[in-house]
């Protein structure tokens, strides 16, 4: 069977939304939409739970020439309860799972039974409801391949494909519950050899903004630093001006021209730039330092050169 594509007007979308609250299986629909599942499986599941799959017994009522019997067993009218619950083909599949097929009586309601399956997240794979829907999806695929392509179905193929699709999607899309994470230790990292790194920052104190930048080589040595008092401004403007000034001076001094790489770093890895930014509040309006930093910035500078990494929220 080819991929299923649905096209509807806005009224159809509203009807779909209404299903989630007014449908007799509203609770099951909510469970179905919740956990991560492959899009194909979710669309099929919505059609199944909403009773919109075109079963032969239903089609026979309007098109009498269509055989109403189940194509998988040819012994009973094809209905949702039969195809997914009591058909000998599906029962051979349920018997390979921890879902007891003997609990399926002749008058049971399959969708009600689906609603009783656990739908909470599990640490080792898809939950019971997801597994059941995956199996139903593959049974429907097998049924269609038999009807339209004359491909003989086999329960083992249904189990294998459903298991592979479900587990692969779960591994790629479900975040495993994590225990307490190890403390994050942060330290300024030098650029690769032959590169320079520009750190910049902005600061506001008493409604006065300052911007700064620090350019260092791969050994951590300061090549150029600058700070500027920019008066009444926002932190966003201060940081943008710091970046602009840093790039302008770097290009002017031919420190780098062609290749740029940007990334955010924590404040704890940017103590030196933070200290230079604080100096900017007392400047009128700016200052440059070449190959060295003022004494006020020596503590964060030497912390990088000789000190250990520090945890988040660490303060100098």
C-alpha cells in the first residue's frame, strides 16, 4: 500500500478537532495523539479509532458487489472487531505478545479494549498502546497488500515490521528519563592553533550601558581588548556594538578576515570579557588595550591560564 495522504477543507479540520472532545472514544483519541509515534501510525490510528477505515462489511451496504468477508480468513464479515480482534490471523499475532487473545469474546468491543491498555511512557521501548496500534497498522497493511497486490500475508512479517518501526522511532524521538546530571564545569576554551577568538559582552549599571570585546590567540594571550561607555542603552544594543567593534578592530588589524564561527558561551567562561565590560562604565568614552589587560582584569584572566574549571553560577 502506498503512503496515505489526506486532503481536507477547513471544515474537515474542525471536525477532526471536535473528535478529540466529543467522540465516544475521546479518551482513547487523546492517548493516541499524546506519545511520540510515527506519523503514518498516528494517521492510521486516528482512522481506526474514529471508525473511518473502509471495512468490507460497511462498503457492502452501499456497494453490494463487494464481498463483505474478511480477506485474511474468509470466515467472517470484515469489521473492526473481527479484523483486529477475533480473526484467526490477528489472534496468531496477539498470541506472540503479552496481550492475551483469549480475552477476546465474541461480543467484545475492540476499541474499548484498546482504551484499557497502558499508555504511559516506559524506559525500554514503546508502551502497550503503542505496540497494539503498531500491530494493527501492520495488519491493515498486510490486508491491503493481499487485496490490492495479491501478496500473501504472514504473521511473522507483521510482528517484525511493527517491532522495527516502533523501536526505531522510539529510539530516535523519545528522550530517556535521566537521573541527576553531573555538575557542569565551565572554562574558557582557546581557539584552534592559527585562529583567534573574539569574546564580547555588554553590561548595564545604574542605567548606563557599556560594551567590550577581548581578542585572544590559541595560547590564551590577549591580542587586543576594548571597552566603551555607550550611555543610556539596552543590553541588546550594548552586545551588538561590542560585536561590531570587535570585528571591526580584528579586520583592521588583519587578525582574521575570511572565516568566522559564532557560538554562545556561559558567563562563567566569559569572565575576562565581563570584567572588561565593567571597566567600560568608568570610561569616557572608550579605551583600547594591546597585548595586555589592566590590573582590574587580572583575576579572571589568570583564572583561565592557571585555575580549574568552575561550576555554573560560580562568581569571582
